[in-house]
């Protein structure tokens, strides 16, 4: 009887660990994808800033879009920073 309970508990623990491993590996890929997207946005913003400096007559719509892209990038970075802070937080003993 106790053996059955232990086997059940081991199965539950194993499934939990398996699920957590799958989540973490998927999360790593998601963060890699986000990092790649942020790098693309960064290149775009540098190019847009350069063009804006070269051309005094920049389209207002483009300036607004660039501003929004920059704000979204900052929000994404804030979310990543908060996530990293939470997963690296150590609870007091």
C-alpha cells in the first residue's frame, strides 16, 4: 500500500519535472526569438535616426511610428528584466 503511494508520488513528481523542463526549454527559445526581434528593431531605429538626421523634412507618420517602436522595445526590455529578476530572486531561508 505504501509502495503504491510512493510510486504514485514519484510519477507525479516526474511529470511535474518533465512539464517544467518543457516550459523552460520553450521559454529559452521564446527569449532567443525576442532577442532577435529586438536586435532587428535596434537596427531599424538606428537607420531611421540616421535618415531623420540626413533629411530635415521627415514624414510625421514615420516619426510617430519610430517613436512607438522605440517605446515598445523599452517595454519588452522591462518585461524581460522583470522576468529575470523574478527567476533569480532567492527567498530568505
